[in-house]
């Protein structure tokens, strides 16, 4: 699952994704994310890959991207 909140703290995306799915999300940065099963998720922000392993605890990543 993935949850994304925008810079105002509003939930702008929440979904239990399927293997191989992709989503593009826009809004007001910074974005706060909670990513479940993060070992199997890739995240790209502004054209750059984001390393979730440094922000993962118990296979759930919590991070903010600006």
C-alpha cells in the first residue's frame, strides 16, 4: 500500500497497489509517504530514484520528499 500527503498534510493518494503497477502523482510539495512492502517498491521523484531501504523499518518506509 502507498499513502501520500501533500505539503498541507492532505491525503492525496492512498491505494493498495498490484504487482507491476505504476502511478504518477502531482500536488504541492513536500510530500510525506508511507510505503508498505517497501522491499518490492521502486520510487522515482523528479527523475531520480529514491532509496527506500534507508527509510524502512519492518518493511514499511516513511519518508518526505521535497
